[in-house]
C-alpha cells in the first residue's frame, strides 16, 4: 500500500532538521495547520497528513472496524512514521489526536520522542470528580443529532467548537471542513472521539510533553488541561490567551510560539 498517497502526506522544511508530525482532529484535515506549519517549517521538518477518511486521504482504505477505535488512527501515525523513516519525531496532535499521539508513542516508542497536545481531552464525559465538560446525556444527544442530520449538526456545532463569535469566518471554515467529510465516516469518527475514555493511557506517557489549552474552550475546559498535566509528570502546561477549541486557527502566532519554546527546551 502507498502510505503517502493513502494519508496524503506532505513534507516541508529543512531536510536535516528535527521532525514535527502535525495531526488534525475530528472533522478536519491537514489544512487546519496552514497558519502554523509555515512558521514551524522555518526551523523544523514538518510532516502533514490526513487520517484515512479525512481530507484528501484515500477513502477506499477506510474501514469501520479499524477506525472505530483510536488505535486505528494510531496505526495510521505509526505507518506514516515507518514510511518516512522517522525516529524520535515530535508529535503535535490537536483535540482527539492528542490521545492518538499517546497511543502511537506507546505502540512505537522509537518513532515518537515528544508530544505536543493541543486542547486535548482524554474523556469528554464527566465521571465522579473528573470534569470532561459533558454529561452522558449531553453526548448521547450530540451523537443522535449528528447521526440524524450531519450537515445540520455541523452548521450548529462547528461555530460552538471554534468559539470566537466575533470572527464568524472561523466558524464558517470549520463548518465547511466538517461538511466536506462523508457523513457515514464522520459518524464513526465522532463516536470514537466522544465515547472513548483514554485517561488510563496518560499514565504510560514518559516522553517530554507540552499541554496547550485555551482560556475558554467549550469542548475541553481548563479542568481537563489541568487533569492531563497532572497525569503526565513530564508535561508542561501552557494556557494560551485564546478562545475556542482550535487555537491553530484563532491564535496561530501564540500557538506557534508556544510550540517553538517547547521545542527549544528539548535541545
């Protein structure tokens, strides 16, 4: 199988520089990094890709069985790393991809040397003292609405996820990204995203880790960032002066600066 074609892999930046692997979240593709990637590529080798089922990936390679678990997406990551011969790359994962990076690092520790978790959430559902931001009923209603009318759901939810109501163009962009995803594939990815509890996986993280959160985020509240930071002893928590769940679009300069500062600390 042609992995580069399957995952629409694109590589930029100096050939001999350390490698950053940028991974998008639910309903998105590598285009979500377009404001941050050029800044990072001035000093680092940047690898962009689309998960199977997203963006310009090979949709023929998608299977519900594989992508009903975050491990399926982690396999995508490991196979891209193997195809490119990457070792000790820095995995930058947005939203649910932050936890995909955790799984990939555990599956192939020689491939992933550090993690950057952008607005991560290991579990979206409140449980005991843990606050994920949603009740079980909230998530059930969200998924039922998505499955009944995906395009309508996207037009309502994307602006909420993006935040920044004073910048409606950002919400429209995320809406368009969601709507470009096949509804059947989106249904599976959504259930995988919102119903997975990855809190136990955090205990196995033993690589340098940056946790990036926003001041206000309707999808991953700051309690979640604090939880992830506390669960990973080797982590650094940075709160961006930004609103919404997608700071790589709403606050690209601050996002890039935080990532670069972290990368400098690894030298």
